[in-house]
């Protein structure tokens, strides 16, 4: 018999009350159907007919199969709980929010204080995975999220794309005893090899997701599991430049985009957008999503004419690529406060040296609401993964349904 952690069994029992009952019932059914011919002969005094006997045996086999299926599910759930609980002893130093680090602690000490996303891979894999985290760095702080990178090759922050002006000191935690973390990842992901891997923990220490090979989709995770811990305000100040020489130029382009969006200025929108189509929009269109042109999106009654933005931030990734983020406050009938997290990707125009919009994405983001979808736009128009059919709109507000 395999030894199980008592706290894992207790947590399983408290959250899966029906599954043990099904296991016991299927075991009882299997024994009852298997013994039914003998019981019938003992009670009636003559053997059961052939066809009923075959039916009884078949029912016993089916019940036994269901019994083993439920036992297998139980085993997998307890395995997952044990892996989550085993993570609680991993050492970590988390940012204190002002550029320094708090004293060394264990993951279990962060329960109720921080959500955690752990990433593990080589320098190139971590660089790719952390790129979008740098883009939404302010949002990670607003959501009390600490990301810990566990390198498999001894690489450091500078190898992951950080410079002296941006070392991720408000959201990027440090793994203590990296070999112990790597051993945990090896136990978490079977036959991992050189694959990238990640997992995320809620306030309670329970997992909200994990994966291998592909980086986590942080925008979707922010909308679904990593909501802000405080109500967002229309008066939130923009982030400082923090060494970004293009900060004001990027935010100026962002303001021009929202001016065109809220006023319905199609000519201005055309001049802001890059002619390059985005993979994010193409992904949805290829999956069958409907693309609404900018003519439709900017029409009266469809565009978010009363929307304001706040808390703007920008990140310069390279000489020709940048991102900006902000919080949108659309004026929506029936909602006192509707807030969305928006991210824009920009590319530098070779002729004017200005910034052109490559992709615009939004997702509902508030303390008490999970996102029900997302909106993506490029030069062609916008696609929405959740649509409202009761009025003329293309999904500026996506609510949990």
C-alpha cells in the first residue's frame, strides 16, 4: 500500500464527498451482481437461467470497471494535491513592492498574501516566457502576483532580457535552493527533458494551472484567476518612464488610439494601425471567429464613446517593438463600474520613426469578476470571443456569464 499525506487525504475528502460514495457503491454493485446467481439459487432453490446469469456477470464486470475508473480518478486527484502541498516547502524571496526583497520564506508562508507563478526553463525559454510579464508588470503588482523563475542552466535576470532600469524588482521573485526547485519540477512533469514548465498557485496554495512546452497566457490568467486586489480607479496615475526613452512617445500614440476609438475617427484609426496583421487576431478568425471591421466598430452605438483610461504604462522591448497597457473604464448601461485591462503592441514605422499599433487586446479585470472572454483588434478590425446579442455592440464589455 502506498503511503499518502494525511493533509492531502483530508483536503481530498473535504472537497470530493461524492467520489468516495461512488467508489463504495460501484464496489457494492460489483459484489452484488457477481454473487446474485449464487444468492438466487440459495433463496429460490434452483439455478438461475443462462441469460439472466450472463446479464448478472456483465453487470458485475461493468460495475467493476466503473469502480476502477473512480479509484484511478481518486488516485490522480490525491497525486495532484500531494504535489501542490509538497511545493509549500520550497524557498522563495519575494519583492517588497519598492524595489527590495523580503526575507527568505517558504511558499506556504505566502498563503493569503501572494499568488505565485513558477517558471522553469533555460535562458531562452525564460526570456520568452517573461517578456509578456514585463509588459504587464504593473498589473502583476496590482494583483499581488509574484513570478519566480527557476533556470535550468544557471542563467540570471540579465540573460532573461532585463536591464539595469528594469530588473523586475516589484514582481519577480527569487528561487532559493534552485536544485530543490528543479527536483520539484522533475517530479511534477514526467519525462520533462529540456521542456519549459510552469505552475501557478492561488492565495490558498491550491493550483490554478500548469503546463509544459508553451508559456502561460498571462493576459487570460489575469482575467480568470489573478484579479486585482483593490478596486481600480479612474484617477490612477500613469507609470513613470523608468529609463524608457520612448515612454512619452508610446503613451502619446496610445492616447491617439483611444481618441480615434471613442470619437469614431476612422481616418485617424487607419493612420494609427500598422498594415501588418496580428497572429492574435488571425488565431481567432482561423478558429471560426467573426471579424468586425473598423467601420462597424467605430459606428454610433457600437464604439465606446464615453470610455476613459487610467494607469497607463509602457515597455520598450527593442528599438522597433514596444507595448503599452492601461485600465479601461467604459460607460456601460446597467453597470456601475466596468473595468478592463488593455494591452497594445506597437511597431516602429520605418518612414516616420513613429509607433504603429500592431495589436490591441482587452479582457475584463476587476476584483470580484472573472473574465468571460477577450477582445482582440488589429488593422482589419476586432474579434470577440464572447458576444452580446441583445444590442448593437462588438464586445467592448465581456462579462462573466
